[in-house]
C-alpha cells in the first residue's frame, strides 16, 4: 500500500514547504523567487517574505499581501515582485498555487529564444503546445500593471518564460506544483541537445 502523502492545509506551511522543495531542486537565486498561494478568505496572496533564500523559509516567514502591495498578515517585508502572484491569482479562477523562480537554467534557456521541447516525461506537463513567453521586459515585475501583463501573457497555460529573468508556473492546487522543477530541468539540456544539431526524438506523438 503506497504511503500517504501529507500536503499541509495552512497557506503559511504550504508556502514554506514549497520554497524548501525549490531549494532542494537547485532553483535558489540569492533571495529571489517565491511561492504564492491564495488566501482562503480572498484577501490576496500568501508569499514568502523578502530577504530570504528558498531554503531559509519557515511558516513564520510567510506574509499575506493584497493587490496593492499592502501586507495584511505576517511580519516580514513584501517582495517587490508580489504582483506576479496577486494578479495571476486574481485573473485565473481556480488557481491554487503560483511559483516564480530565477532558476539559472531557465534564465539561460529563455535568452536563446528557442521553443522549449520535452526531453523528459515531466516536460510533457508543460509542452506542447509551446510554453507561453512574456517579452515586454526581462526586468523585475514590480507593479500591478506589469503583473496584469504577465497574467495576460500566461493566459490559461501552466507555465510562462520571462526571457533573461525566469519562469512562472501556476496550477489548480498546491500538489500540482510539485513538478515545478520541470521547466528548469528542461531548459539547458534542451538547448545543448539542439545546439549539436542531432535528430529529435519526439516524446509526444505528432
Ligand atoms: Zn523574478
């Protein structure tokens, strides 16, 4: 009988656990990147406080922020890129979790302009069709207006590349985002493989 998997229900615990999973998968970029989950009362997004790496986050380091950037709960500072979470959660009904990281491999891969192809089975969770791409800026998403733009570019897809910056992924529930190492693990091997000009073995039948 398979062991039961325990997924926390407290948003602070969800965010802290998600951050540590991202740390374990090598997605830390100093203090950047975040996991966000919706507030059950609809007040905004719970995200990790600023100034911490993924591996440092505990439930006490998670804050509730509204769409205007005001901290409604928690004691830490609010990440400047909070609009990624608040605007995607506001625009996509049923979204249960948003992940944003500056994974090194995604930053490098997205700068090539190439389309991401699945080179492993987990890659088929994201493509085809082509992963969404936000191209208005590679800078930090600092304002609600930019957050709206990012949400619009993502549409109903589950992942979005931001060239020179990172990726955003969103799904219906917290457990679905356990695969968020996928875009990061796909990027560099994909670029390297095609850089050698070898024949392509398609994982998804065409
Ligand atoms: Zn970012």
